[in-house]
């Protein structure tokens, strides 16, 4: 099992390894950021029966396709299992399986760790052919439906989508006031400060504990008949380890915040930022954040959104915020527990590091709203209200639905010096390191909202590549999961 090249996330893979190990399977976990060459070399060396690939960020989807193609070229006969948060049965059926799938060596998407034993045991049993044939038929049907759906779906041209963009009246609802703090600021917080901001729901999802309605979320999961008892035990263990981590200071939080004068470009598609108000008046652009716009036809009169719509054009004193934050120290703790063969606390440490950094992001966004930017200085929301996003403004992350292009992280890193000032690095595939990291843009306007760009057409991709000064094939590779056409 391996996390593919450029990706540093392995908590789900670690749980799968434990589950399979508990069912008497020998698992060789070769780590994170594994090149295709390393994966195939180790598969031969260990003479494995099954190969598993994991990934969290969207560029990992393309890397999985590469591995499948290389396995086919090299004549590998092992089944290939695909898993991880960004993967799906549809992507596996449409993009990966055509490169490798046969009855002898299928490609199978594994939804979560609890399914891994059933999949592996079926592949290594006498019922393999029947099991694989059923999956092959299902994937063939899904592929047909996918391509038929593309033909049936209508997309506006990029020009049409631009004409129907969100038109905010910045005179009626002006941009937020000028931030108290312009430029780059290093941000730190103690773990004690951010504990009240922790959202525990994803913690239970990491461990694949799910209550049934009406006991689905935290804390109602404790009342669930099936998993409530286990959830209480898990939560108690998490609290105990969290107290230990806080007492020992074995993890700590650090990040960088940037707040800059900003205006959207004349064509309305990108956002220019300036180092100072003087630079804005002089037209001296510090950098440009490129945005993507919805193009899939809507059955309503709703506008075709881009994040650039939320920033005022030239002539208005608007601003754009951004931050990158990380939880440091988890890797050392993981090494310690690995040396003690303590898989449970190894995974628990990673799960807590994820909760800490997400809580830090929530905490820091509040500090930005109420103090650093100060546009909501009278905000008095509870932590529960914060998790329900009852505040003004949004903090969309690069690589996520509102801006699915991970390469925009490089612009952010250049501007706020995240690596130099906070030690947060980017891998070749633009995965943030350490793994427990969060980055986001910060929009203040009350009409800004979260949305999904969805699939886009070649006309927009060509425009986007030109604006980014990026070669089209490279741009298409980064945007591969959202293209409404097959790239060459």
C-alpha cells in the first residue's frame, strides 16, 4: 500500500493497514509521496497479491492513472485497489480501470477501511471471477452513463457565463472597511486556545464511526445503540491523549496571514492584490489570483459564479485576505508510536493533529474578522454558530470546489511567504506539508458564498491558461477532474 507521489496524507491508509492486519493479511505500507517506480519496484520485491493506492488531493487522481498505465505496460497481474478522500467509484470506473482492468487483475474502488477486508478476501478466494465480473459490468455501465451524461449536459460558452455572472452592487453594499493590519503577519495560538473551536464530527468519520438518524453527529453519536459505546470510549481516549499532548507541548500551531488591497481585473475574472494603498493608486500589482467560473447550464436564473465576483472592481477600496496554518510535531509523535508498534495512538495523533489545525483555522478566521481586518468587530457568535458558518464572509481553500486549481497555492505561498515564515512547504503535487495544514482565501463581502465550479469547457481553460501564463496541456492536467472534455 502506498500514498501516491506528491501526496502526504496517510491516515485513512493507516486505518486500512490495521484492519487488514487484524484479519491476518500481511501489509507492506511503503509510506507517502511514493513514485510510480517505487510502488512497482516494492510490489515486485515483496511479491504481493494486491496493490493499494491512496490519495487525498485531486492531483493524486492523475497519478493513480499513471500507475495503472505503468502496471499494464510492465505486465503486472495483481489487482489494483483505489482509496482516499478524493477518489470515487465513478473516477475509478471512468479514468483508471480502462487502463488496467481485466478479470485477472481488476481495478476496484474501496470506499472505506471497513470494506477492505471483504474486497481483499473476495479477490483471493475461489469466488474471485464471479466477484470481479460483477464489478466489471457495474463499471462498464457507469462509464456509459458518464459519457452519455456529458452528451446530455449543456454548458454555456465562457463568454455567456461571464455575461450572467453575479453582479454585486458595491455602492449599495460597499466593501468591508480597510483592515487594521495590511500585509503579512505570523500567527500563533496555543492548543488550549483552539480546543473550544474543534469540530468533532470529522474525528468520528476518520474512525468510520457513524451513528444512525437521529444520532448521526457529535455529541448525539454517544446515544446511538450500535456505535455509541465505542464512540464514548474513542472520545475518552482522544481527550486523554489531547491532555497529554497539551501538557508535553508535543504539538504546536503556527501560520501566516496576509491582508491586501485588492480589485478584480477589468475582465472581471481574476483578482489583483497590492502591497499597499499607495501601490494600488500607482497601479503596481503585487500578484494576481486567477479564478474559475461556473459553466454548466442551470435550470434557474441563478448567476454563474466565480470568486472574483465577490471583489469590487477598480475604483473601490476592497481587500482580499488569505492564510496558511499548520499543526507541527505530529510526525515525531507518529514516529514514537511506530517505534512502540502502537498503531492506535499513531492514528489517534494524526486524527487530533487534523482537528487542531482545522480548529486553528476557525479561530484565526474569527481573529481576522473581529480584529486584524475588523469588519465584524462586534461579532458575538458561539463556537457552535461558527461551525454553522453564521458569520459574514467565507474562507474557500485552493484545490476545493470554489477554486479547484491547486496551483493557486503557489501564488499564495509567494505572497505570504508561508514556507519562509512558518515552515509550511508544498510538495510537487502542491500537497501542504506537514499533512495537518489548511490554507484559504478570505472574502469579507456579505454576498460572498461557497459554491462548486463544477465542470468547465475548453474555452474557459484556454482563457485561464493564458491568464496564468501556463502551457495549456499542463493547465489541463491540473484541472483534469473538472474538464467537460477528454484532454489530448
